[in-house]
């Protein structure tokens, strides 16, 4: 299972704690944004930890591609001194920043020594990794966790990061623009009947998304009744027998899975699924739907077009 979403599945299945939300593209430039907002500021993060910033952070480390994209989109790229790894690839300027990941049994933890050497005054993380977070806090590095459970939560997180970094004006502008784009897409679907769909995260084994994931929220907004809505975990394995029984009308294939529509159709038993038999197998750029960042509005639009092509001529 190559890719960042695969790494998140490893975390979600127990190697670093309860990191069960897909995170992970955005836009922006490396030009520094002017600071705004009042300091010191104290905000409680999604781990329940109160973090105080006495002044706008000037050296930021991110530990998720989604967080990297948010920082750039707020115009703070010049302050970014460390990113998690090779999946921090958007915008292109992110690829030139020092990578601090790769430690731990599964290679998904940050290298504490590298982080400390960068002397950050803020680390933006996602859920999971309580042990290394505690260690960094002991070393005097503020760690702030954001864990978007859906689109609305992401917009809230962007505003929160704006307050934490002093980029409140840029954050408000970005959040408002994203909300406007989301309302337009959902409005375009208001007269469209909902359709059943299946989202393939990986294969093999056939792996999908559960109802409490960020992707599931986007699917619902895009007019999909996901056949995996009854799943008890975030990234469950799914049997071909269940897939045939549930018979989704649209089959969405994540680019992380790497399968073409023809490859899906060639799998044993998949031709019994209506979506596959009728050619309604649609590739989806996983970066746009699994990374809670500024470009998820593009992912939402892509899902809506795949599920309701007649609504988007």
C-alpha cells in the first residue's frame, strides 16, 4: 500500500495511537504573511492540550502534508523549517524543506533529534503519537494537534491555525472562500437523487473507508450513500461478496490504489457489480480527498462530478 494514505492506515491500526482521520494538498506561496491577532494566545488543540503562543511563531514544523499545505496557503511558507517527509509535496516549494519523519517501528514517527535541531517554536501535528508529542513538549517545543473529522471541522481548523500563527486575516479569507465553494457545489446537487457508491482506498486487500473518516464526509456532501457506511472501523477490508451484495452504482478508485477502471473490471467477481459492469468506475485523486487542506474543495467537486455527471455539464 504505497503513499501517505497507506501510512495513515498503519497509524490507525495501532502503531502510534488514535490517528484515525485521513489528513493529508493546498496552495499558496512561500512569502511570509503579515502577523495579525492578539498575543499571547492560548488555544486547546484536538488532543485536549492547551497551547500558549507568546508571539507569532517564526520557525514552524509540520507533521502531515495537510498541515504543510495549510501553512503555505496562509502565506507562511517562509517560516516552515521542517515537514514530515516525501509526501509533503504540495506546493512544490514544500519539497525543498527538511524532512523530519521516518522514525519509529513503522517509520511514521518524527525524528526527535532532527526536530530539536531545527529549533521550531511550533509543531503542527495530526492525531496519534502521544509519546513523541509528550517528549517534544518536555523539550520545550509546543505541539498543536488538528484532527479534521469533516469539511466543517477543517474550516474551523484553518481559522484556528490562523489564530495560533497570527495569520488571522489570511485564515478568514481562505476559510470563507472554501465555504462559499462548498455551498456552490452542494447547491448544484440539491435537485439530484443520491446514488450508492463504494470508495476503494487500496487493493489488495480490498480496503475502503468507514463512516467516521474525512473522506466519508466528502462522499456524503457529494451526494453518495456509501455502501460501507455500516463499517465499524475507519479503513475496513471489504469482501467481494459483500461488494456484490451491496451493488453500488458508482465505484470510486483512489489514486493511492493505483488501479485503472480496466484493472478493476478484470478482477475475479467484480464484473457482478453494476458499477463495474456499466463502466461507472471513476479514478479519484486521493491527495484531494484524503488530506484535509485547502484543496479539498477540488476533491469535493471531483467526487460530485463522478457521482452526478449530468449536474456538471
